[in-house]
C-alpha cells in the first residue's frame, strides 16, 4: 500500500463543526448522566422489591414446611391410635432431621378423669414410680393436676433426653389454652403467640405449632388429643436466611394477635454485619420501611415489615460511567471529524485494494469449483434448462466439453434419460414452489451412449422481489454407489429366498415324516392281512388297492421330502442324454395329441453323479408342466442337453444354486411355446402346493427344485406372458467317474424265515406294533421299546439275546442316531436296521464303518422290502 499523503489543514467550517460537536456532547453527557441515575434508582427499587418478594415466598415456604411436618405427625397418630413410644420416636427423629429448627415434637393425648389412674400407672411403668399428670403453678413449679373432666398430658416427646421433664405436663393448663380450644373447634393447625419455654435452659421465648387429632373413619368423630411442634422463636424465623445469600433488607416480624405489647415483636433480622441485633420498635422500624405484608397463619395475624438496611448506600457507578462515556464519545467524535479528511485518501486506496482482492477471490472460487467432484452448474428454468455456467467436470460426467453446454450446442435436458425426465421435472417444480433445496437422482446419457446415475443437488435463486432468476447446484456421479446398492439388494433377496425355502422345506419335511409314520402301519397291516387270507379270497383285491393307494401317497411324501432336501439319494454316474433318451417312449405317450416333442441331445456328455430315478421323475415333471402350459391349443416342447460354462451372473439369476462356483455344468433344458408366466408366478412356482391348474397338486416343481438342491445343482426359469417358458437345470459334472457296476439283487422269497429275537424301537405306537408283527411273520420274537432310552436299557440288560435291532431315526428325547451310538457302545457288532420317513444318507455315511452291520429302510415299506433288508443283516 503506498504511503498516505499529509492531511490538509482544517478549514474554518471544520473547526466550527468540531466546536459544535463538543458543546452538544457535553450537554448530551449531562442528560445521559441524569437518565442513568434515574434508571439506576428504578432498577434498585425493582431489585429490592424482587428480594422482598423472594424472601417473603421463602418465609411462607419455610412456615408451610413446618405445618406439613405437624400435619404428617397428625396423620401418623390418626392412623395408629396404638402407636408406641418407640414408633413415635422413630417417626419424630425422621421429621426432626428433615426440618431443622424444631426444638421438640410432642404428643398430648386426651385423658378423661376416669382414665387418669390407668395412664398414671402406665407412666410409672415407663418413667418410675411417682409419675403423675401435673400442671404448672402460677408461682412456678409443678403440682399434681387438679381434678377436671379431661386432661392433655404430654405423653411422647422427642428428643426424649432433653424433654423428659415435660412428660406428664397438662398442656390444657398453660398459655396454650386459647390456641388449643381454637384448633379443636376448627380442626385446623394452630399456632401460639410467644410463650416462655419454662423447661428450656436458655429461657428463650418459644412458639408452638399444634394440630388437633381425631379418630379416623368413625361416624361420630372422637377427639384423641394434640400433636405439637415446639420452636424457639429465633430458630423458627432464622431458617429462611440460612438457605439464601445475604440481602440488603431488614425484616421485622410482628404478632398482631398478641394480647401483650411486649409480645408483639416476634423476631428481627438485620442485614448488617451483626445478625440479630437489638430489635427496634415498630415505630423505629417504620422510619425506613418499604413494605409491610400481612400473613395469616394458624389462626393468628402476623405482619412482616421490610426496609432497606440503614447502612446501604445507592451506587452511582452506572450514572458516572454514562457521564464519562458520553464525554469520551464526544472527544472521539471530534477527533474523528478532524481526521476524516485525511481518511478519504486512505479509503480510496482501500477500495482499489479490495477490488484486487475480489478478483483474486473469484479466481480462488473458480479453482475450488473446478476441483469439486462432478459438475457444478447454473442454468435457467426453461424447457431446455439452458446452461449459464458449468464447471470443467462436465466433460468427465457427460462426455461434452463445458463450452458445448454454455453455447447451447448441447442442452442439459437432452442428456437426461427419457424415462426420468418427468420425475426430474416434478421434483424440480415441487422444490421451487416450496423454495427449498432440490435433491433428485436420475440417469444421464453420456456422449458415448453410456448410462450413468447422477445425484443432483440444487436450489433456486430468486430476485429480491420474488421472481426466479436461475438454478444452481452440483451433479455427482453415483453410478458406483447404485451398483453397490443393487448388489446389496440382490444379496438380501438371496438371503430371503434361502430363508423362505428353508422354512417351507422344514414344514414339508415334517409333514412328509408324519404322513410316512401314518402310511407305514396302513401299508404294513394291509400286507399282513393279505398274506393271512386264503388263496382266492374276495378281500385280496381290496387289500391290494389299499397297498397301491398307500404307495401312491408315499410317492407324494417322497416328493415333499425331495423338496425339503431330505430324500434319500442313490447316487451313481450317469449320462444325462442317455437318461433323457430312455424316457422318450414314456414322454411321447404322455404328450399324445397335446404337444410335439423335439429332442436336441448332446452325445458323450461328461458323467454326472445323480439319482437316476429322481432325475427321470424331475424330467417328467418338467415336461408335464410344459404340456399343461401349452394346453389344448397345441405347441412345441424342446428338450435339450449339453455342456455350458456358467459365470457368476448366470448362477446369481438361478432360483436354486445361486451360491455355486462358476465353471462348467451339464445342463438339461425344457423349452415350451405355452402362455408364459408373470414374474409373480415365477417367484412362487417352486413353493409346495402352489398351482395354477384346477386339478394340480402343486408338488411336481417343488420336488424338482428339491432334487436339484440335493444334487448340488442350479435351476433357472425364464418366462414372459405370451412368450412361453424355459427351465434349465445345471448339474456339476464328475470328470473321470466310471459307471458303477449294477448291484446284485438279493433274492427275495416270501417263504423266508429266521429264528431269533429282534428289538423294535419306535416312539409311534402303531408303527412299533406293525414292525413287531412284521418281524414275527419272519420267525423273529419281537421285543418293543417306546423310545431310545428304553431301547438302550433293554439292550444293555442282555445284548446277546438280540439278533438285530429295528430303530426309528427320528424320536423325541434320545434320537435314533444317539441311540445307535449308545447301542454300539454296548456291543460294537450290533446289527441295526434304521427305518425313517426321511432320508438317512448322512447318518449312514457317518456310521457305516465298524464291525456291526447297518441298513436303511424308507417308510412306508412293503413286507418284501423289509424281508430283503432283514436277509442282508442276518446274512
């Protein structure tokens, strides 16, 4: 900054102005002094008034708390007529701790002349022989109370040690007589005037609060006596000054109800350095009195006089400060006027300097805007959102340089995705109408055709008179966040689908297990009954029909178990194309006159480890479902197999197997030209019992997805209304797996028998009885147990007498697997036939080793199947 030039000499006009300012300033300062002095006096008076109000409220609260103490003591005696001395002492000690200033708490019961002797005997028991009800002599000292219809002796007093001599004193013959009678008539708390506390060592005047006590909840109130709180006069009134800071107020308490003039002044509190100085007379106190406030309490009229302490002088700090400030301001103003001419050139130089700083600030702002993420913009609110300003971030966000937008070669609105234009317009319109910040997410089309998600935050800038000038804000690329959010939602969907299928699978498995337990005795008993019939019996066809119906019902249970993933799999290597080719005759018969079948089977596919029967059943279910979708109008069904590479995105879109690793999979695809399905229907087609056909059971596709899950495969459905459906099953290949040799069938003879003893363990009574009958039909002697613990106990007693054990897998308490472990602990070579409506592959895999023999039989079963398993075990 260049140095300022020397100021020019002051002109005559400037000198006159300065002189005028000085004179006016002195006059104004004097006026301010007077104004401040008056204001200080008013504030002082208001402060004193506030102190008086606060102190008076505190006095009332303190006296009220003492009245509450007396009232609490009254309630105690009212509710406990049989109150003992110890109970009174405990309650009184609590009240004395909560209400400092009380000298003593007392209870004076009403004692009739007839009761006097009894009370005196009771007193003698507590305080020694010679106790009697006494009264005070006029000349001093106590005497035995004269005969009267009733007495009110002090019976309880706390603290007892300091007030023992008052016990037995009749308060009716005392200065309290008038106050007692008034309280008894009104039923309210009373208060005495000043009285001499004759038993108090200091001989100070005291004041007594008292309350009449009557029996509670009686038709005719029965007067019981009085409770009393004894105070030294100074202790009663000094409490309010112990709770607050000192003030400049003197207080004089006057008892207007006092009969004697020397008893009118109750207490005097001085704000001076010596508290409790000599109490002035009422006339002396009235000299500086500010206010007197009447106070009605306990049937007496008190007046509280307030005055400013004589040694308190009003402060003159603020008036003097106002005077000095006014004079100082006058001098400063004169100096300011003198220097104003010199200051002109300095101001001009500062204006030039600020102009340069503003230009630098604009440059910094531009640098900051260009460094912001995204695109800062300012545009008009018109049909094209014409851009007035845009940062260089526009190139990275839109692919268009900023010049193209500001020159209107490219319009901002044209970059917004057509599907989002209306939503952006509505959000902007609503925000401008409410005059609030606008935040909206939308898709933006870049110059290269890429679609980006953008978060725009902007606000409208309005003129002072109201019209909108333009919009300004910041647009940020949130494409990565949107993709992350979509990925999170997809993970949540998979989790929910997994939980849904798990819950439904548990339900389906439980239902199938219970039905298998019911079907087992039906099928078994029908078989036993048929075998017991003579040849050619007319009941044989009916029993065979029962067996056939039971087996069909068992097939439904197996489908539900397959959905739940609990079915038993007979895994073996197989060529998927060969399996499908072998089904061709059966499929063509099922589709006759309904749809045409086209096969596109890839030969020499890698082997897959599957249960061939379940895979054939799944293929039939998919083809029949496709035929139902085509209906009577006719159409085509294409069944194809092959090998494909499935990436993570392909597997993620599958209804089952979304978590499988990417890689090569053997696939089976069923494509139809039917009516197609809505997305809502596609999401439900694998749920048990869900069907869109009037005659459908809703278990076919449920069994398919259960089978796919059991084979660690994946399943994907693609469908749209009017475009048909495609169902693709992906199975992991088993490279190098050789086909297993066929198992030699165990010869079955219905005449086979074996002598021995079998232990039958099953919690279901019907199944247990049936199994016992079945093994008996083969020559075994059955021994039954209703649960695992009972079975283990029976086996442990004499394991050598049992040739084999028939064991239910699912039982309450000790499960079938735990029972098997316990049996092998007793005898490792035990022969066990596990029977269950669920699959038991995992159990068989865990316990197939060892010296004992282990076999599995699926519920429900025919007698021939049981015979085959028994022959395998007993060999």
